[in-house]
């Protein structure tokens, strides 16, 4: 008679089962058992912010950037070398700048540091204003539909400019100032500051000393077009392909007509 038959006849009782182990209990480094903590996903800023905050913030941003673009643009357009500014002294009592003494000082400071390339600040401000306005419109639409702020998702963009686009703008701006300082000739009396400003003079002279005049022009042009593509989210290959397709379609249309 085997052990299994003894189990069946009841002559031998089966061994007790080991106590069940609670898999939800874990051993901590201190030796105490504790409950296993479940991973809780972290909430982003859009989930934690009130529903009204993001649209309001974006609308405030686009208004601020639009005002900045207007002030910088008007002060630069109406710049006069006869106005008193930060880096020039004039005997004129009444400034000719459209924004008065504030505009004269602002234009004088921007042109001193960046030259005519300071006009790119107007483009940057307009771009930031447009991005913030688009984000505010999408946020208001989502709010009217009753969607939470976190449902906007990455497709809606951001009211702020991204890092790669900002880097592209800085590269484009610096290259423009260097080209202006070393390759642009401005008639005397029209512009009281150095072409390219202090930034262009420093970058242009440094690059020309290091790689020569031809190398400066080549590097500055490459930097300008690369930075412009990053800033405007423009693919030069895609642009050239679109131009090629347009020329091809136009040629085919002319051949079919004639």
C-alpha cells in the first residue's frame, strides 16, 4: 500500500499547506514589510492649471508681443540721427521719432548693438504673437466644448517659442549682423552707427580674421539659411521640390496648350 492509498484511507493526514504569501507586501530596506506602492503618473502643467488660466495667459502673451512688435517697428522706422539717444548727443529739443524720446532711445540702443539687423526683432515678436494667438484660439475652443486643458495635447503647440526655433532665430540674427557688418555699405549721413552694430562688428571681424573674407561670407550665408529654416519650420528640400513640381506642371500645361 502506497502513501497515496494511506492518504485516501485517512490513516495518514496530508501535511499542512504553507501559509499564503501576500504578494502585495514587500520588504523595505529597514526590514519592515510595507504595502507595495502603485505607480501614479505625474500630472503636467496643463492638467494642474485651472481651465481658464491657459487661454487667459496665451491671450495676454499675444497682446504683449504685438505691442512689442509695434513699438520696435515704429521706433526703428522713424529713427533719425539728429535725435538724442543713449549713444549720441543732439541739440534738437523735439525728437523726430514717432514715439518721442522713448522711441529715439530705443532705436538708438537697438541700432548700436545690432545695426539694421535689429529689424528681425519685429519678425520675432510677430511670430510669438501669432503662436500665442493660435494657442489661445484652440484653448478657447476646447474650453467651450467642455474639454479639460490636458486634452489639448501636443498638436496644439505652445504659446511660447520652442528651443530649436529660438536657436534658429539666434543663428539667423547673428549671421545677418555679421554679413551686414562686413559686406554692407551704407552711405554716410544715412546711418550714424556701424553696420551690423556691436554684435555684427565683433562676429564679422572675428570670423574674417579666422577664415578670411570668403570663408566669412560662406559661413554667414549657411548660418543664415539654416537658422531661417529652423525658425520658420521650413524645409529647403521640400521648398525646392515644390518649385520643381510647379515649373514642371507649368511647362506641361504650356505644351498641351500649344
